[in-house]
C-alpha cells in the first residue's frame, strides 16, 4: 500500500499518495530536484510516443521531467525493485532516474481520465528540447532499434501493418519511407569516442545489464542523444563537476573534440545516454510472444539472460575507441 498523502509533494496542484518516497526523495536530493517539481504539471501536455504501448506520457513545460502512467505489471515490478534500484544509483548507473511513484487520491469529482491510471512515475527527461539534437536513438540492440530525431527533425513513427492500404512499398508515404530509413540507420548505429570515455560508458552498461539480468528484466532500451555545441558552452558546463563522465541532474553526458576543430563552427560533440523501460519481467505473455516471433531473427522478445548479453555485446561492437578524439577540457 502507498504511504499516506505526501505532505511536501504536489502534482498538478494536488496532493498525492506515494510509494517509497524515502528512497525516491533521496534520489531527488541527490540530483537537486525540489519536491515541488510537478506542482504545475499540465495533464493536457501529452507527449507523442514512439512506442505502441497504451500508457500515456506527459511532459512538464520546461521539458525536464516526464510523467508516465503505469500498467499493473510495471507498477508491481517497480514496487519489488525500488530498494535495489535506489542502491544501484549509489554505485553509478545509466538507469533513468525516477523521482516519484504516486497515485491520485480517488475523488468522485475527478472526471479527468488521464488521472485514472493505477499509478504514475515521474522521471528525468534524458533528451529534452527536441529539435536541438543532431541525432537521437532508442536502441534495444535488435530489429526494434529506431532513430527518434535526425538533424533537429523528429522522426514520426509510421508502423507497417497488413491492414493498412499502403502495406505495399509502392504505396508508402514520404513519412513511412523516412521512418523506415531511420530504423535502418539505427540498426547500423556506430559511434566513435575517446577510449577512456568509451571504456567508462561500457563499464556502466555492463554494471547495469548485470543488475537487470539478476532481476529477470528485459525489453529495455538505451536512449542516446548526440549534440554539437560551441566550446564555450561545453567549457562552462564542465566547471559544474569533475570526471570523465558528467552527471547533470540525472543525465550521464560525455563531451569530446573532433580531430579537426577548424572543420566545424560547433566542434564539440556531447553524447547523452540512459537506460529506459527496464521494468518488464519475463512473464508468460512475453514467453508466448517470443514463441510467436520465432521466425524473426533479431527480435526484442527473448529471455532476460539472452537479452542482456546481446545488449552488452552490441554496444561493445558499436561504440568504437578513437585515438584521434580527445575529451573536452575539464571532462
């Protein structure tokens, strides 16, 4: 059962019931997030989703936080994981930070169906301000990999279904072709990084994957965003903390300089990474889905140990060390 109504947290101007807020509150304090971070949340600000799940997403006006409605299975999964999840952050992690697990107190006056889900989580938006990214990816290390944004333009998901009149390629719309090409490019994803930064990122991935496999979790994704920023902006950010990898309010970031700084007006590459959607367990429904997709060579729905090992090995191959690239000063 949730704890009594929170005395400090308001969501959309309302007090809420919370689960495990001692732990989530500790994570808020670790990342400098105030208890009133959702006080002005507008449930009319619903986000467009790239996935096919039914649970809606909402975003704060500053785009810093995302609120996601929870299915019953994800809700139960998080309840069982919270203690270990909070400890994982003490060791360093790419898991997306969750700052609140809550529900609205039932009210006969509440007619907003957006508020009628079993529970919600509020988490950090890892790649805010759409339109500023050279590339954004959602990577599962399988055929479900996709590009979310290319050169500042969001890629709209246009799924191919046999009941659509344009199932045949000759009938595809320009948006469908763009989505198809973006998925093809995502499957060929490669990224060069300075060797020290690449090694640190792979170590974080290995640690998180080990943690996820031990708990029987699968179907998670690596969100990865690439920006090109002026040196001055990156240097200013570097003064905030120390280390090869920067943790900015729950976002793991790496910055490095291209070999030829004269080649671009924006010579510094900043890579932001995090692991999302990690609450899926290997349920009977997932096992049946895996059997139905046996003919798919590189499907997402496979057992947690296989999923985790494929995920780890995929990024060992796709993240390449470079002797030419150098970490940005102070990073």
